[in-house]
C-alpha cells in the first residue's frame, strides 16, 4: 500500500528565507512519481514540482526544489526566498507512473510566511 | 481553456437531504476523478471515469454516493441522505489518458457543510 507522511502540521518562515517541508513515503511500486501541491485558502490544488523515482537529479522549478533521497524514501520540498504569497497548505503526493490513476496525499503542512 | 470547473463552490444542506455537485473537466480530457478532502487531511480518492465508464471506486464511496458521467463530458456526484460526516471539500480533477504525466488538473472544489 502507498502511504505519504508529512510530520509538520505547521511551519513559520521569515520572508526571504528558505524553508524545508518534510515528506516521507512508502510504496511497493517500482515506478512512481512524487509531487508537491500548494493549496491556498481558495481550495484549488496548484501543482508545484515533480520527481520521478528513476530520476537521478533532484527536480527544480524556479524557487522550488525537491530533495529526493530514494534510500530514505524522502522527498522534501525546499522553497527558497519565501514570499508572503507562499502562505498556504502544502501537500506531498505520490502516484504510480505512468499508468496510476489516483494520487495518495499526505496530511499537509500549513506554511505561514512572516513579513 | 478555463481549466476544471466545479459548481457550486459552496453548499450548505440539512442532514438527510440529497445534494448534487457538478464537474466540468478540461474539454480534451477523457479521464475524470473525484476526491474528498476532510478538515486537516489531504484529498482521498473516491472514483474515476474514462469517458463515460466508471472504472474504479474507492471503499470510501458508500452506497449513498453515486457518480455519473453520462456523455463522457461533465460529471455529477450525488450524495443521498447526507450525514454530518459528509462535510468536506469535494475535488474534481481531469487528465488525458495518453497525455503528459503532469497533465492531471484539479478544480477548486465544492465545499459541503451538513448541518
């Protein structure tokens, strides 16, 4: 069974600082993808970054980077140069790739950026 | 393309009433998914359609829940005899079967409150 664990219910970060949001996972799939989504108070799930299980390099997308440690089954999100607009819920998720139909989500981390 | 559209955005209903939500996917997407997100949790998979066929259902989808996608375009999710435990955000997502890995797009959700 697939399981995503996010152990930080809430995090605070000073504006312009970097922050790391933790995610560990468990799966029996050989080929899987790890995703991070941002959910503002309006409710929509906004895709941030993706890491494939066979990708050797850590993914980066602008201010977002994913610290992927396969042996430890962790996929932490690093946000650099935090902005006030980064305040939101952040969810780590996993899906079998390329054919998986459903996401498995963690319980999320609420990030607050302090001016 | 306006993305995945869900209506209504908010619904308040009395316990025991029936409710129906609608999801309009991205027009070229042939797969449509429903998720439920309760307070403090990540989204949990309910069901998915490929065209008009409902191909997978979660254990979470009790017999009070029914989903349809009659013409392979929009979908409806109906909850009969609502209970307070049904209070949640109901998220819809869509994708193209043979599309890019990252083409799985979520809507903004319908927030249901059962009083």
